[in-house]
């Protein structure tokens, strides 16, 4: 058909002009946008491209004197009539796959609502299972649909086996990352939402994939780690955290009285702290330096929520000391003139 179009001078030049017009429009769109398109812009671009291509095909067909819409419609009806069973089978396979995928998703969501697993654990396992299920369904659907259309998939499977062997030999690191990702998930090294330290990077785990793990720090910087490269991990979310506040008091105060006062008053001066699990307690004197005593206050908190609790404890201690007229530690600096220092 293309050769027939080419022999017709009018069809040939219309084809050339249509192609030139298409690429001109694409070039102008790129220059005018000049930035990464949004999701809406991308959808609009796809629709525009489809309309242009369909319009070009229609124009070229109309320019061909031998073209007839009736013949095209008749051919299409005949093709649909002979392939009805195959089309129904293809649609059935796709519907079954979507049903299986959505059923898996519902089961995973339902397990979290019933409390069978905690929320962070559910999200982590769901991401991995859904990812594996999606790729497996893609492969199975492709094999079944090709068989329905009369394509022998045996040579294809044999070719995939050989290709898989070659790729496996050249992509050992990818396989290591994949296996490491499975161990990370099912051995519960960490879950999505946990605060972890990997190397010198500390942050929240926002995604665990079969190949990489994404961690976001407090600056909203996201770092990707290959699962195979993660050898040592500090999981700060596995247990409750401890808020630690050190308070320095001058030597002239009585240590026992300070401990009793803080233990008695500190809870009264604290606001409602949902992340505080146990009342703050003075564990005792931990240091004596520069004419000051250092008392340590500790309290259990929700994991990685100790920082806000520590700030609240410091403010409460300051208020208590001011109410009871207890002096703050002062640093003395003595300055000597040269002749006075020599005379001494």
C-alpha cells in the first residue's frame, strides 16, 4: 500500500508535508514549554500527537484515488468476525489479572486493618508483594495472550532462558541487590517509616524496592542505596528512644535537695506531651567540673521523638530553678595585667 501511495505524486507530497508539519509542531512545543511538562501537559501532548497522526493517516488515505472507506470498514468487520473468540479470550485474561492484582491489594490492606501486622510492616510487605505480583502477571498475561493469537511461545521461552543466563552472568550485582532486598524485608531489618542510619546518612525509610532503598533525612534530601551495598544499619525505630537532659547547678546548692526538687516539680511544669511514655526522672549527679554539679534527667519517648521532649524538659527545669531562686552556673573569667601577674 505504501508503494501505491508513493507512486501517486499527490499522496507522496502530502505524506512529506504531513511528516514535516508533525516534527515542526513537536519542535515548537518543546521550545515554547522549555521545561519538564506536568502530568496534565503530558496527557495533552499524547492526545495531540494521536490526533495529528490519525489525521495524517486519514489525509494520506483520502489523497489516494483507490482508497475507499467502505473497503476498510468491510475488512475490519470481517477481521472482528473471525477473531471474536480470541478478542474475548484476551479481554478475559486481562480482567482476571486485574482482579487477582486488586484482590491481593485488598487482602494486604485488610490485614493491616485487622491488626495482624503493624502499619509500617504492612506497607513494606505490600510494596514488595505488589511489585512481584505485577511483573509476574505481566509475564503470564503476555504468554497466554500470545498463545491465544496463535503465536508459538516455545521458541520465545527458549530464547528468554538463554538471554536470562547471559544477563545473569553480566548482572550479578543486580541479582545480589534483588536477593538482599528480599532478606531486608522478610528478616525485618527495617520497614518503611523507620528512622535508620546507613553509613553517615540518617533519615526515614520512604521506600524499599527489590533493587534499592530510599532514605530521606531531615533536610528532605533523598539518598538511594543499592540493597546489596547495605551491610550495616542502625535502626533507631526498633525500640523506644530516651530523652536525656543534663542540668548544671552551682556547688553551693545541696545535691540531694536539687534531686528531690526536680523529681517532684518537673512533671507539674511539663505540658501535655503525647510522645512522652514515662515521667522524667533525675538519675543522679553525673559530673562535677568548673565549680558546677551536672545532674542528668531521662525519660522514655516514642522512637525518634526525644528531641521535642528534651526541649520541653529544659524549659520546665528553667522555670523550676527561677521559681525557687536557684542560681544558674556562672563561668568566671579572671583578667590579669602584665605587671600584676608578674608581681604575683
